[in-house]
C-alpha cells in the first residue's frame, strides 16, 4: 500500500492569492496604522455585520479572549452548564471568570449538549448554558432556548466551528443571547487568528469595546479594568480576503465530505454523523467519524497511530473529555457522561481542507479500507 510522500494534516489554512494580500498591505504601509481600530478593521466589522445580518458584532484578536470577555460583559457568575466534548478554550473561558463549569452529556448524533441533561443539572446557582455547535453542527436550538426561557438562564453559544452555518435561512448567530466565532488559522474560515462575538442586546457593544481595549473611554478615562484583545489590521485584511472565497471553500469541503461518506460507508465500524436536515446549510468544517472497535477490528487509537505510518495525521478532536484534564479533575461531575465518554473514545477527525485533492481523499479512504482488510 502506498503512503503519502508529504504529511497530510487534519487541516491546512486556505490562503487567498498572494497578490490580493500584498495589494492590501500597500494600504497599511501607506497609513502606518497597524492596530487599534484602524480603517481595515472598521471595514471588516461592517462586512461581517452585513454577512451576519446584524449590527451587533464585535471583533477580537482570538476566540478565547472573545469568549472570556463575553462572559464578563454579560456578568455571568456561579455555575454554567456546559459540554465536556469541546476544545479546552470553552471551559477555560469560564475558569478565567471564576465560574464553575457543570459538565453534562451530549446527544449521540451530532455530539451537541443533550437538553434533558442540561435541565437535570440546573441548580439555584446556575446562571447560563454554554453550548457548543461542535464541528459546526447546530445544537438543539429550540429545546435549549425553551429551557433557558423557563429557568431564566442566559444562553451562550460557542460557535467557533460554525462560521457560515445557517438554520432556516438565518445565520446561526441569531440563536441564543451571544455567539462566539473563532477565526483561527485551523478553521474553515480564518483571519490568521481572530474571534468575533455576535449578540442580541445592542447595549453590550460598548462594554465589549471597552473590555477589549483596557477599558479606555478616552485618553484619560478608564471605565473598567479591561484587557488587550484587539484584532490588528493584518488579521482584518486576511479576514476580508478569505470572506470573498467562503462559498467556494464550503462547496469544496462539501465535495470532500461526499467522497469520504461514499467511500467509507462500506467499511464496517466507521460511523458518520447523520447528514444535516434540509433546513440547515452546513459548512463541512470538520470530518468526524466514530471508529467502532468491535466492527472495524482495531481501536480508534490504533487506527490513529497506524494512519501516521501512511503520513496521514488525523486528530482526536475532542479527546480526552475536558473533565479528564488534570486542571479540571478536581471538579465534581454528577452526570455519568455516558455518550460523551463513548464518543471521546471513538472519535477521529479526518483531514479536510481546501487544497486537499479529491484523489488524496480517495487515497486516505483506500488506506483505511486496506487497514481494515488486512485485519482479516
Ligand atoms: N471554542 C472551540 C470549540 C474551539 O474549537 C476553539 C479553537 C476555541 C473555542 C478558541 O478559539 P481560538 O482562541 O483558537 O480562536 C487548534 C486551534 O489552535 C484552535 O483554534 C481550535 N479551536 C482547535 C480545535 O484546534 P490544535 O492545538 O489542535 O492546532 P495545531 O496547531 O495542532 O493545528 C492542527 C493542524 O493544522 C496541524 O497539524 C497543521 C495544521 N496547521 C495549523 C496551523 C496553526 C497548518 O497547516 N497551519 C497553521 O498555521 O488547536
């Protein structure tokens, strides 16, 4: 069996044509404005506001700080119900705000928070739900909204993976009180590093702007102890340029996903999430599959290692569960997290990115098929 002669990583950032970026750099060289709410950032914020169809957007230098600041601006405290099946930043943002994360289970299809588990975990100290549209899969939006309404909780979505996803023709950002998007280089859509908040309460904009800029109101007044979480002009330039290519990025990712699904559906022990319902326009940001050891004949970890021999570097997003990291092991977790534990043991995210050729996807599928066949 052939192996790749170059490493195939789980992702590889899309880069716009170099001339587009150098053309933009001329503006920066002309203005000498590199950061602190320069003209490109202001244009970028306007574009995103049109893209998301809301004036309530705010840009940050990364998604993690954006989420930390969101929680602070909203005055969230006490306990927040969240998922253990996500990237560490989701929970770290709670920790940095001295909020206690309460981990509850996920549902087995799309791996988002299980609304029943959320409701069962509410206590008098619960102030909010922090749910994750993991892999860009929309959460159970109606059920979570209903629970939040009945219990008077704030509903915050970590939509780090969900750029470009719409539900019933509306951007995913219109659900819940606040949504966080990450524009990190590893994302389908990126601005090198970057983050964005969108929110329903227009009054939050001024607080978010203060918090990301040291709390400065003007040269001599600091109205709150803010931090430095500003996006710079180079990031904004990349963000504007990549946005122009978004439709093509999603379309090509859709084609890659279709090949994986077609080719791997015949291999025993490989389970894909169901395709999204018709009212969801999905972004194909990740390619998660579950490896069912009893059927495939090899564990997820063994396959993950074996693929490396062929120069295929898949990832185990998101393993281990967050509650199993040393820094969160001290938290008591009441929910047995049955689905989360099973999925974290089985999940493998396969390479998907813009310049991954269809022939390369076919070859990854051949390799997986062959590994299975060789098991006898
Ligand atoms: N919430 C959720 C649900 C998130 O997933 C994330 C971030 C956040 C919040 C926080 O947002 P940010 O603060 O990051 O904006 C990566 C990313 O660093 C992280 O942004 C992302 N989630 C997470 C899921 O994945 P790593 O440690 O796995 O990345 P790394 O450096 O191992 O990159 C993966 C592969 O991508 C590499 O093997 C090669 C390729 N790569 C990576 C970079 C950075 C490139 O080809 N070029 C590059 O520039 O965390």
